[in-house]
């Protein structure tokens, strides 16, 4: 068969390309042709042509972001998460071999009635995916603004700051003061961009302006009498409000004369007014109150409350290694940078790199417990961990989840706790030793202590749980490599 695929993850870095590689290799192994279009942070690469789509026997969409499906009408299309593209590439391809894939744009009720229980469960998961994809679409566009703002602020303070009794202060008129201002300006875009691209994911371009306007109102409490504003929570709500309002207006039948101005005038204007009114007169102050409470709690965190938060965040980051649970914790940390709490991202930055680094270390400490393929994966995991890519742990977890996942969770939790109680900060939404190189981390010595301790805990625990690989298994691995 001639198969096509599109892979895309919220951050557009690791999962996008790992899924593309897995699908390509599995298709070749199963005797099929495949071309994969990646929609990563760099943009669209290896783009599918109209001719290729026309000739294809089927298309796999392995994405956690919105993908334009209009070009695939009339073709067999199977939609899955990007993690399914990595972990279950063979199962996705087999669905086309077994003729289980519906034609996109057509309702196939009879086929749905004949589906197995597993397929029904998969369908339910897919029905829940749009909320996650819409949210992550906004997050993926928001991240560059957090990165730029955080790095510029950290760089300005690290290089141009002068120690005083009140902390680092940048002299007025200094060039580093201008750099600081640019970083602060980048932060002002975070909530509007988040809201705008959530709305655009739901309603396409007519949702962009209402979403960004709603996000700006959410971030500026002066519209509804609040000093703090509704923050990132308000931005998420504004984005979904604007998106679904714009989508509802799009579905209203209007005379042909008015149709051309609907997407550029009627929908953006009406949706913007409705979102603004809802925020200013109804939900703005309650959400701002919630943000004030969250801010007050974060400022008052001491002892047990700090440890508990670090344990939760560390466990979430490691649990699914870049999946939905990981992304929720990551979003919280990234949003807190914009709210002036980089001490939340610090423990997360530590937890992000511990799974791949810990497992890589484990393969070096006791090679007898890992087949040759895993030992090679361990080297790659060490490299990925250094640049903060948690997904380097996935090959180990996929092979032995009941031993690996608890081990990496414990290691990340320990590292996160050490970072939290040591007041390690991180001004960019990323993790691993690489963020220290860019002067984005506060309390660098304890940042590395937390990583090293977490690595050691993961490595020792997973090696204690795993059994020595038998010679038979080594022989099977050699046979598979030879084949």
C-alpha cells in the first residue's frame, strides 16, 4: 500500500519526529510505502502534495495539535495521538491492512456498530482529543514568547544587574535595562497569544482576533476592576469562549450577499464583543479572584506545602514522558513564569531531564540488565536528557513499563523536591542542563545537585527492580538485528 502520515506534537520538537521515524520504519518493515509530513516548531517539512494524497491508499494523522483535514476528504483517514504513532505504529498501519479505516467526510454507522470494544475505547479517546489539541495549539504558539521573555530578563539580570540590598538591580539608562524591557514586553503577549490560537484552533482564522482580544482583556484586570487580572486561566477560558462563539456564528445561515464579509467582519466583531462583555461583566472578577488566591498560596508556600507541590509536579512530568499529564504540569510551570513565579518551573526543569538521564546512567552502571538495543538507547537518552527531552525514556518504558515508570517517577519527584526546597528557579519553559548554559536558572549549584540525585535514584531503583537479561534474550536480539 501507499500510505501517508502527518505527525505533530504541541511543542513540535521531539514527539513529532520520533513518531515520523517510527511510522516510516514500521511501514517499511510491513512492506508498505510511506511518506510522513512533519508539522514541527520549524514549520511544515516533507509536505504532502495533492498528487500524493490522490494516489494514497490511506492517511494516518498522529497529532496532538489541530491539522487541516480538508485536503483529505474522500480518503481513508485514521486519527490518533502522536504518542500512538510512537508506541503503536504497527497497530495504526494494520488498521489499513484489515480494512477498518473509514473514509473521511462520510458517516459509516454500520461500521461503527461492528467495531470491537478496544476500537470503541479508542474512538472515545479520540472524541476527547479536540479539547486537548485546541489547548496545546495555544500553548505551542505561546511557548516562544515565554522563552524569549524569560531568557532576555535572565540575561539582563545576570550580565547587567548590580547587587543591592533589594537584590539585583539594573542601572537606569543601561543597555541591559532596554534588554529587560524587551523581555517584559514579550511576556505581555503570552496570554493573548495563548487565547488567540486556542480560538483559532477551534474556529479557524475568524476566531483569532476575538481570542487575542479576549486574552488581552483577561490579562488586564483594569477592564473589570482587578489589580491582578485573570492570568493564564482567564486566557484559556477566553480562548475557548471566543473559539466556540465564533464557530457557532459561522454555522448561522446568511444571505449570499453577506457571506463574503462574515469571516473578516461579522464573526470577529460579534465574537469579540460577546467575549469582552462576558469577561467584563460576568466572569472577569471571579477568575481574577481565583488567580489572586493562587498567587497568595504560591507566595506563602513553606515546608510541607512546597514539598507536596514538588512531588505532584515531579510525578506528573515523569508519568507519561511528554504526554498529556506531562503537558499539564509543563503548562502550569510555563504559565507561572509569566505570572512572576519562576520557582515553580525550577523543579519542573529538573524533573524533565531526570527520566532519560537516569535510565541512560542505569544502562552504564549495569549492562547485564539491558539488551544491546537498550544500551544504545541509553546513550541517546543521555544526550536527550542533557537538552531536556523527556521522551528519551520512552523506549525503556514501552519495553518494561511496570519497572521503568515507577523508577523515573520516584527519581523526578526526589529531584523536584530538592529543587523546590533549594529555591531553584527557571525563567524559560524548558529543562535539563542546557537551560543553565543560557543563564536561565537561579541557584545553579543546587539545580545540578537535584538532577544528579534524581538521576542516581532512578538508575539505582530501576536496576534493583530489573532482572538480568538472559542469554536467550541476547541471542534473540542478535537474530533480530541480523534480520
